C-alpha cells in the first residue's frame, strides 16, 4: 500500500527531533489512575519504565521538566487528593519541578502551563510523553502546535486502552496508540519511537 505524504512534509516543517538539552520535557497524566482499576492501561508498565528513562536523561541534560496531572474531583479515578490520582513513583516530581493541574485533555487549556513555560524560559521545542496517547497526549500536542511550539512525542513512553470503534468492533490498544501517533505525526508534531532516538 502506498502511503500519503504527511502535511508536515507538504508545508515544509522540520522532521528532525530536538536534542533533549534544548527542549522542555512535559510528562502528562502519569497517575496511578492508569495502573489499576477501571482506567488501567494494558501497556502502562512498559510506558512508565520508558518515561522513567526519559526523565532521567532529561534531568541529566539539564532540561526543564514539567509534570501535568488531571483532576477529576473527589471520589473520581482522577482525584489528585487521593492515592489513585497521585503521580506514579517511577516518574515522581523532584524538588522544584512544577506540577500543572488540568481539567481538560489539552494541558494548555485553562491551566497555568503557558505561564510555567514562560517562567522556565522554555524554547519552542517540547518533548511529550504520557497517558493516554489518543486523548491527553494527542490533545496537548495539538495545543502546543497551535501555540507555536514544536512538540515531539516519544511513542514508547505513551500508552492507551482498547475501545469500541464506531461500528462496535473492538479497537486494540496498540492500534489506537498507533493511530493517535500517526495523527500527531501528520501535522502537530514529530514522533520518535524510542527514548534512545532523542539526541542528547
């Protein structure tokens, strides 16, 4: 099957991933929400392991790091006041790393993320990873693109869950994950398969 030219290629956007040392890392919704219970993701564990490696590399490179969490309110699977809504220990914030609280899939929407990035003097390059690929990662990549940033998503440090398609046919998690990354890569940002694909 012949594949189409991406919109990024059509309009001449750069396809090379940024060096970690020149980018800001944004970790999206790495909450216990996605490791247990109704929202557990099939590949949460491997994605968290990859995100931990990414975070370690970013810190070693001196990159600014921002953590984002979704707050769904008391009693919800996204209750940031309870253990279920806390950031998973493998990628827990270090002292001084800001945590942005959101209520919508796009981490920029009605949050202080734009102000946080300005305070960090973040350049145009953002590296994104998190949960879920088809929802908050994709929405944040689009939000970043719309605001003039250059997002790059690390595929192995993201995950999602299986859902029913429009006709009721099950869509496996890996298929939905790939579709979301393909959507991002068509226009909104660059996608690298592995943490190791980002230069220092």
